[in-house]
């Protein structure tokens, strides 16, 4: 009974009374909450998972949810936009722990992690997640979309991590140029600079950056952890072998999502193995294909 009271209390913290009644009625009575309002269905699942993790959730304003108590020492916090897919991105890092086995593998190798490049940083779930495990590492976040960058910056500041986590409001590419930023759908985690594939139109023009450029500007020679989730632009990176040769030899660990409507995982794995990585393809139901690679 205490668990149910706690869950209802947490739901009340971030929902209006009308939303709360709607959720209870359509979840328990009609059993059609998903059909009636998918956003409130996501919020319900999010709240249940957060309370099971003993996270404290509250509403900062009508659209921003704050989650407190993250990490082993419960010292980290995070904000997400209430009616967006932010809560699904948050889920993968802090609720279902999809990335935890990868991090644990790196820790077992006892390698020092000094530099992490987070390409496709979105609102900072991956950056704050990595920061929890490797607080002394410098993390360079690459995120082209402005509203995501604003939330990313909020998450860096509330965790007092601005000395360790830096933001590049750019798109990762194989050359330095300016590209059209396109919306894949109406979510906040679906922006890319690819011209082919399904898209809902151009929303901005963005500068690009390259990994060799980042290494040069940061005066670093090695990438200890490279995370890539760039909505199809991995195709451009992995079809330019000359560009890959400039940084893959000096990269130790990689985790990347592969959007197979642009390029399949197999040729990427072949290339990584040529550069000395042990790689494997990971398939999680309902998620893009992932590749993890180690040296």
C-alpha cells in the first residue's frame, strides 16, 4: 500500500489534477490510456520507474520535470521536458540502465578515462551518466539543435559540472562546413543533417565539426570513450576512411547507435576491426542497433 501511495504522490507532483484523473480513469477503467494520450502514458511509466528507483521528482514549471537522487551517491539531478520524448531518452540511461554493462566493462579494464566525446549529446543524459562514473574526465558534447542544447546546459549547471563538461552547438561531420539541420519527426531527439530519408523539413543551418578538429583544439591526443548517436550521419563518417584514420587509431572505446536506414552495422564493424577494435552488434527490441567496440 505504501508503494502505491508513493507512486500516486509522485504522479501528483508533476501532473495537474485533470491529468491525474485522466490517467487513473483510462489506465484502470478503460485500459486505453495509450490510445487516448500517449504523452500521459509515457509520463505514467516514467513516474512508476522513478519511484521504484527512489528518485524524487518535481515540477519546476509547467513543462520541466526535475529528477533528483541519481547516481550511486544520489547526488546528481536532471531535468527533462514533460511532454516530450526526453523521458524516453532518460529511461535508457537512468531507469533501465542500458549503458551500465558497457561502463562496467571499461572499469574492469582499469583504464584511465581522461577524454570523452559525446556526439549527439541531446539533453545530456549520456554526458551526466558518464560524469557519474568518470568525474575527472573532460566530456565534450556535440549537439546541433538549439533547444536541446539549452536543456543540456541546464543539466550541466545543476550538477555543477561546467568545468568538466563542454558544449559544441554543432553537428559532427567529416569536414568543417555548414549544413541544413532537419527534423526527422516531431520529437526532440530526432534531428539530423542527412538529406535523404524521412524528414519533416529544415529548421536551421548549423556549423559542423570534426573529431580531429576537436582533438587539436582540446590539445588531446587520445579519445578514451567515443559515443556516437548522430541520426544517420555515421554513414558519412564511416565512408571516409582517410578521415577515420585521423582518430580511430587513437580511440580506445566506442559505443554508437546505427540507424540502418542509412548504413548497416556490418560494414562499420568491419572497419572498426581493421583499426584494432573488438566489436559486436547489440540489438535491443524497439531501439536502434548499437555497436560497442573496445581495444
